C-alpha cells in the first residue's frame, strides 16, 4: 500500500515532469536494497540534486520499510561539527516523518528534543537515546569524536530495526567547509562498517578516485531529452517557445537541466517569452551578467 502523501516531498518538480532519468532512478531504487555504497560522479548542472530528491520521493511514497534520508552539504555549514550536527538532526526528522507517513513533520522542522515524542512507539527508545548522545556530544572538546558520533546515526538506527538509504549530495562542497577535507574519509570509514545502502554524490572532478565504491556517472541530457524538458518548462511557466528556440535552448545550454531551469526562471522573472532567437539570447545574456 502506498503512503498517502503529496506528490512532492523534496523534489522541485512533479515526477511526470522529470525527464530523461528513468534508468538512473531505477538504479538508485534498486540500490536501496543493497548493503554497500555507490558513488555518483556528476557533470556540472546535470541535475544531480533533483535526481536524488526524486529517488527520495519515490521511496517515501512507495510503501516500503527502508527509510530514505537525503542530506545536502552546503557552504553555510561553516565547519565539520556544524555540518554533522545538522546531519543527525535532519536524519532524525526524516526518519520520524517516514515512519509516521507524515510529510508535515518535515515541513514543521521540529526541534531535536521533540522528536522522541513524535516518533512511533517502537522508535521512541532508540531515538531518545540518540538525542541524548547528541546532547552529550555537544560538550565534547574533541570535534572529530563528536562528528563521527553524529555521522554514525544511520548505523545506530539500523541496529534498532530502522534501516535507511542514505543519499549524501554535494560532496564537492566539502573543501569550502572548515575541517571538510577529512569529512569524506570519515564518511567512507563510517558507512563501510555498516550494511546499509548509501550514495555519495558530487562533481566528478572532485569525486574521481576519492573512493573505491562502484560508480554511477551522471551526464547531461541528450538533445531530445533536453528538448522535452524545455517544452515542460515552457508549459509550466506559461512562457511561449517554438520548435526552433526549443532546439536552440537545448543545444546551447548543453542539455544541462540546471542551466535550462535557470534560463526559464530568468524569463519568468522578467516576464518575457522565448519564442525568438533574439529573446533567447537576451535572456541568456541577462542571466549570465545578472549572476
């Protein structure tokens, strides 16, 4: 039985509007049953985050028992300990929301001290223990120990019957974070000790040879697929295009979903159509020079 939730949980577009990634989605869905890791090596703007979010939504709504956990590394984490604290908090929130089949818990973003009360009875004990561990870790002077304890949360949960599928996005951001250089090694060490499925995703120039995990490349869309995405965005934004500008956008932007979506967002913001070459080029130029 499928969970009764909204179509989108973390994804930014509906599943029927997500183009050209069915094979990758199937591989990620299959990997949720595995007991090891997978490294996703991504071309720039290939849409890795949306792919992982779509995989998350499929698992959340699919009626299975494996808890999906999506975590995006962000530059504003500032340091490794801040990142690790957010990691365990988001893991607990997403676990509780999944086990209760309640998306509203994700939207409400409860404080960590509230999570044991919101959890289903079977999870209350181990969640409470994990919350207490996190609180005690906050007093540790040894950052590395606190970080490793937080990152181990999915393994501890699995030991209590809450097996998760961990999707970690944006690993190429780690060098921008204080203490981030050692975090990937910590993650590899921690998750390799468990038997839960996980995905490490980042730009291929960063990820190349940093792990010994099996790899899944993520390339930009083929021209035909990119054209379908252009048509979908045209319809959803109410922005006029024609066959020629559709092909121009798909080819000029190299099939990069992130770049194509950004172009339509700029056109939508300026209230212009993309039905002539001149309008496409002006919007593209405005986007580049407008940041």
